[in-house]
C-alpha cells in the first residue's frame, strides 16, 4: 500500500540525528555504563509546588475535555508574561496552548506555509526544524550563523536569501545548539527584512529564561513586528517540565484563529490538570526556577574548565541554554565519526553537530544539564578520547 508524500518529507538528516541517542538510552536502561549527553533534559525535578497543583487538580476532577485553544487561566498567564516581556499588547485571543514548543512550531509552520513556499531559517537550527518546515511542502533556505561571527546571522546573506517565494523567517534566540543570544541590532535587521518583504516570523524562545550572559529581547517587541510574529515557547526548559508538554504559540488574532482550527483536528485540547499546574508556574515567582538557571550556569562553567585542558577541542562559551558546541576537527575525525567512536569506546552519547546545519559541521553538541559528578565524568571521557586520537 502507498504512503503519502508527507511521510517522505518527515525524514532527513535532522530526524536521523537521534539514532545514536536512542541507542544510548536503550543501553543505559539495560544497565550498561553509558552517559547520555545528547538531549536537552536536565536532571532537575519539576518544582514541588507545580506538581502539587497538578495533583490537586487531578483530585478535584479536572480530567475532562478542556477548550481546544487552552484554558482561559493558562492562556491569560501566558499573555500576561509575554506582555510584560515585550511591552506589547497581548490578550487571551493571541494565545494558543500547544503540546510543547515542538507542537507549537509544527502547528505554526502548517498555518504559515504552503507547498512551493520558501522559509528562510537561520542555521545552525534545532534538528527537528528540517522535517517540521518540509512537512508543509515548503523549501528551507538556510542562512548561516558561523562560529567566526559568534554564531550570529550573516545579515547580507539573509537579505539575499529572500525571494518572491519567501513567506516566513524562522529562528531561535537563544539558539539551540550554540547558546548564542541575538543582540538587538541583529533582531532589528531581521525585522526590517520581514517588514520590507511582508513576511511572517517564527521566533522560538524556549531558552529565553536560561540566559547567563546578556539579555533576551523578543523580536515581537520591535516596531511593526507584533502583527507578523509567531512566538513559540514552553515551560520545558525554564521549569524543568519537558514531559508535561505545556507550550504555547502567541500570534496575531487572525493567525491564532486558523491555528486553533488545526488544533481542533489534532490535539483537541490539552489535559486540564496540566494547564492548571502550568498557569500556577507562570503566575508565581518560584525560587526553584532561579536555582535551575544558576545551577546550569555553574555546570556550564565546570564543563568549560574541563574542556580547556584539551588542546584539540575548541569551543565558544555559550551565553544561554544547556549545550556546548565543540569543534573536534583537530582530532582528525569528522563530527559523525567522533560521535560514533566516542560512544563505542567511552560510552558517552553526544549529537553530531553537522545535523544542525553547515555552520556547525565538524562539531559535536554536548549537554551540561546533569549533576556535577556525571558531568565531570562525561566531559573527562570526551577529553580522554580526544587526546587518544592525536
């Protein structure tokens, strides 16, 4: 029997990037000495008050259907947060609750793009972007953010990449995998291009609360941008809630109306008990959230100190997030070879950086979102392996 053309568009290098990671997870479950450093899931527990709010909601019977667009309480909490961060007007009607940032990104792409469209994407980009945007039938036009430019976009290439087929510019800031935070000047250049060519913009801001150096600026806060920006985010990183799938998309009301039609055909609303807990998380300043950010900054610094002991591994200190991008080219291996052989010899799983785009060819992406003990062991194994090659 024949499968749809969509199934073909969902593949690619980005999807294949997870193969080694899934192998490592299975090996670790079977009791083997494996250190998984290939995913952005910290070892922090969801703050207890959030969990207790969820439990109370369950016990109160909040287990029935919820509104397709999300509960008013959660949507209002998201709108209030976004309005405070951007200084723009954001109401309940601008917010759609989604099953995490990935679901919000996919839904937004389906509404913004049509077959034959082009989407300009700043790379390196998160590995699911390729399949997400291709699923719509659109073509990805990558714009480099090279290491030589501190992983910031080449703005001349950005302008040159826009054609009469372009309908969307997509990027993340802070960036996964590099941890770069785009300054206002870069965002203003992106905004100018979007306004000049009448384009939508998708801004992935899931790491916005995990910035160690500098400040986050949402492109939606710039002049003329709130009416053309779809901001996607979630509580996965900031509140250690990846498994809760509590995310959202913020957009102009006409876009949101169409987005919610898609939600009607897919998720048909998220669990009410999760939304009660998520609303509580946004409405309250929890010390645990600051502790997560400060703890990740400490772990970043620890990882960097270990890597500095190896002359063959080059890296830039990330401004945000939970990953280091490490250039392994001086070891004589490609990034794919390095990742594969590191796993086979040292039992450490990392991501091949080339799967994020041409700007990170020759690199690996390594998480620092684990305990000091496990982090030290894992990074020391990486250094040991690199030294053994040269």
